[in-house]
């Protein structure tokens, strides 16, 4: 099992970070992602439990399903298609930290092709770090 654990301090309150992070289609504005389409609405609509988002970037497309949605503290998701991994689980937690938010992003998965786990983990971790950096730089006043 491959594991990634990232933490990012974000200079905005948890409710604002939650609103931006869980606006799946809004990722196109700030995350450096080519396109995000909500294929299925969740509860509460549109981005909550059961939502399925399709993320297209650099010629690839992955589908993720939201498996827990606890505003403004915790969201979990699983990859359901589009990447060379299996048994994927991601969790994002937000907690107050000083005048901002501490966001913890934990991901675990198994590589589909034996022996490729460290390489896949490196690619995924690099992408997640870039997304977190962009989120920390986002102008939450808009």
C-alpha cells in the first residue's frame, strides 16, 4: 500500500477553504486542472456525498466519488476509474489553525502494475503538492 500525507497551512478560515475546495467544478479556476465536470450530483447538492467528479488534465481523465462529506471538516473520496491504481482512498481534513486553516490530505492506494508503486506515488504526491500550493495562494476574499 502506498501512502501520501500532506499538510498545508492556508491563510483563510476553514469554512472559506471548505467552500473553495469542495466546489468540484471550481477547481478549474484555482487548481491548475484542465477541466472538472460533475457527472453526478451528491447530497447536499451539488458537491456532497455520492457526487462523482471527472477530472481531465494533460490528456488523462480520472473519476472520483465522494464517500464522506462533513462540512467544514472532512471529505473522503475514492478513485473509480482512469488511473493505474486500485483500492484508492483519499481524505481531506480541515481544522482551525491560528487565523487560518490547517488542511491535511491523506491518500492511500495500491499500484495496478506491481513494482510501479513508488513511481505512481511520486507522481500523485507531486500533483497534490502543486494543488495545495495553489489553494494556499488563492484569493479567498473573492
